[in-house]
C-alpha cells in the first residue's frame, strides 16, 4: 500500500500483499454512489463505482463507509 490518497489499489483478499490493480484517481471521469442491484447477496449492500480508464465497482457494508471512498460534494 502506498498510502497515496490519489491512488486506489485493490487486492484479491485482505491477506494479499500485491494489488490486483492500481488506479490513479486523478484521472477519475465519473463517480456514482447509491447504486442498487437485484443480484442475490447484493440487495442490502451499498454499491458505488469509480470510472477512470476502467470502471471500478465497489461495495461497502454501510453508506458511511462507502462515502469514505466516494465523497459527495
């Protein structure tokens, strides 16, 4: 982990040492929060996406935790 607030790194699981992907948030084109899905297991999740060159889908256990990734200005 770099600790850089402008970089989003995501891992296979919490024990992984090397990230699967790293995205520079300075190139963020769009952020969507409050997304809903009908897929089993995702109905009660707080979903968001971050669009850079790729779209990164995220899920959190609470709206406030998701908002820490997706600040609503």
